[in-house]
């Protein structure tokens, strides 16, 4: 959010790199390592699922949320602050993660990977909120770094799933 506010609501190339950089890396690795192409495609989809979960939970949670709390302590908190979540936003994030997984399945093939992509995306979104509540809130890293890390977390989680 800070990056948007600093640029008067406009996103910059850093936002694209933060949300799509891991997917680009996975795509490149699948291209240069064709024997592992399917794995890297799944990791790419998981990174997008995490970015979608984060975006929908943040944006729709701020619009439709009724109660807000910080993810680590469950104490009531003002909406829009780093690491603050709502049930409505969280459910939107879950739905967004599985929408990405289903679209991926429609474009490739239906397999158990859909479930793992959706779960990795959800956990990446949760990881995002934890990072926001800790290191971003304290000013150690910015939102772009948080977004890159949550998509990397989801991709790596899929690798292990």
C-alpha cells in the first residue's frame, strides 16, 4: 500500500517484479530445465495464487471487512495497517488462491496439483500477513519485498508438497 500511496495510486515496475518476479524465475527455470518443466509450472502457479490471495484479502478485506485484528495477537486493530486481517478478506484470499489453481487446471490438466497450488497460495497469503505484522511494520522491509517473499514462499512450499 505504501508504494501506491507514494506514487499517488500508480503502480510501478517494482510492483510487477515483486508480484511476478518469482513466476518469471519459475518460467525461466522450466524453459532451461525441460525435464522439470511441470514442477516449475506448478511453482509458477503457486506464486500467482499467493499474489492473488494477498491482493484480494487486502483489497476486499478493507472494503467488506467488519472486524479487523492483527494476525499474530488476534487483538482488534484498525483496518489497513500492516498485518491486520479480517474474516471477509481472508475468505476472499482463499477464494482467489483457488481461482488461480482452477484456471491453471483448465489450461493444463486436472490433477491433485490443483489442491497443492491452492493450499500453497493460501499459506503464502498468511505468510504475507505475518511478514507485514513483524518486519514490515517495524520498517525493516517494504511491501515490495514482502510480496516477493510471499510468492517465493508459496513456490518453495509447492516444491516440498
